[in-house]
C-alpha cells in the first residue's frame, strides 16, 4: 500500500520556496548542512527537534498557539494573555 500522505518536509519546502528562502539560508540558521535540509525537504530524512524548531523559525512559523490550544482542550488550561507594561508618568519633585 502506497502512502499518499505528503511529508511535512515536502510541505515546508513549498513554504520556503514561496517565501524565497534558500536551503542554504535555512542550513546556516539551523547550523546543519544544506544536504540535510535538502534530504528533509525530499522526505528522505528527519531532523532533530531543535533543528526542526529552528527551521520553522527561519520560515516564520510558530507552533506555540497549537500547543496552547492542545493544553486548553485536554487540560482546561487557559494561557495567560501577554503581559502589558503600564507606564506611569511621574513628575520630578
């Protein structure tokens, strides 16, 4: 039986191409070889978690919202809104 599911590397290669980000730029940012990026994009290998997260960062992709969504759905956890800094104007005496 043939697996018709497109691997995540192939999908991310399309994102990189659409954004004009080269395999070399990704490799430099992730501190891995361009060949490793090429093989990942072709679905021939997998990346370490840290390299994968760096690759996502290079492409401008964040998965934080999906993690928070999963926490909310499974544990009833609500993420805190971003901290707001309130600036209070004071007068010098």
